[in-house]
C-alpha cells in the first residue's frame, strides 16, 4: 500500500509519462506534418523539456519550500535525473526528421522504470 507521498509521486510521474506518450504517439502515427503541427509539437516538447529540467533541478514535484520526501528522493528525483540527462534532442529541430521519437521513447522508459516500481508497491 502506498503512502500519500508515494501516491503524489506516482500521479506526477504518470502526468510526465502522459505528456511524453502524447508527443511520441503523434510522431508514431504521422510520417509527415504540416507547419502548424511542427510548431505545436516544438512548443509541447520545449515545455516538457523545461519542466523535466526544472523538476530535476529541484528534486521535488512542487517548488513549495518543503523538504524533499523520501518518495521524491527514491522515485521522482531519480526519474527526473535520468529523463533530464537523456533529453538530448533540440526543441527547435524538426519533429520527424530528427531523433525525437527515439529520444521520447528513452525518456518514457526512464519515467516508466520508477513508475513501475511504485505501481508494484500499490
């Protein structure tokens, strides 16, 4: 059974996973994209990358001034560290003609590893 801190971490990791999967799924379904889709995807990726980098830096779900919980240290911070380190694609590159999909798959795996550990405990 998960405690409240572990549940909060699980919800946060699920949201990051959803955002990664949303972009990756779109790329996986489309062999080409128009200009508007390209700009939207670039904005989505930029936002995701900034959020993961910021979460990695603070090591916590929220910037609330409270100490890091054990669950954040064990699962959230570790997942964000790996995802941030592996977020190597440029946000202004072309979503189809660059390595976005491969990068997103790797980041998703980083997040799912720690999310899976929490889900096994639930």
